[in-house]
C-alpha cells in the first residue's frame, strides 16, 4: 500500500510542476508514519570529485551534526523560490540584517544622488543669473540665385565621320593585341 500511495503522489506531483503546492497537491497521498506524521524523503547525490560538491557535502555534514540540515535546506529552497519570483520577503525573514544593510546602502545612494542633483541645480541657477542674455543672431547676407536655363551650347559637339578604313585593319589590330596578352 505504501508504494502505491507514493507512486500516486509522484504522478500527481509531476503533473503540477510550477503550480502552488497549497492549491494542488493532495497531501492525503503521502504515507503516514507510525507516529502519525506524513513525511517525504528526498535523495540526491554529490560528486566528490567536483570541488563545489565537496564544499556542499562538508557544509551538509556540519549541519547534520548540529541537527540543522533539514531546516536549512527547507529555508534555502524557500529563499530560492521567493527570490526567483522577485520577492524578498523570505530574505527579510531569514536575514533581516542583510535587508537593513541593503536599505542603508540604497538610502546612502539616494541621498548622494539627491545631493548631487541639488548641487547641479544650484550651479545651473547661478549660471543663469550671471549670464547675460545672448544676442540675437545676425541675418546672413545672401545673394539671390538665378537658375540657368538649359542651353544646347553647353554640351560638347559630337562630330560623326565615316570610317576611313574597311574594318579589316581594326580587326587585325584587335586580334594582334589579344594574342600579345596571351603570350
């Protein structure tokens, strides 16, 4: 019975990935322990050949020795989900000092920006008070442009003459030039 109920829960969990667990999960499919609790067990592997996994394993062993592993993993997942949704509520709950520090940094930055803006406005106002009005620009003296009419005299004269040769000499000259390039 235990395996069947767990299998039904896993099938249900696979169908509702990404949906709020409070709305969809049917918690009655979770097997009941002897003491009346309904608990799930998750397993994962760490590759100790990788430096990051060794570091995580060391932290997990330390947490397990202090009996804080489940609580910290639960909080870490809550924090990850909350931050991925763009919220910082869990961050404020778990690490209020970090939120206060970020707010103080933001306040300092905003204060600095406002102070810089006020200084810029004061400098601009001072410059405007001391500045004489700019003289109006003088109109440029332009000479009127008169369009020129199209004139046939502007075009070069093209004179056509009848060829003095019969064309054989020109063909022979062309062929001789072409063969000279090939050689």
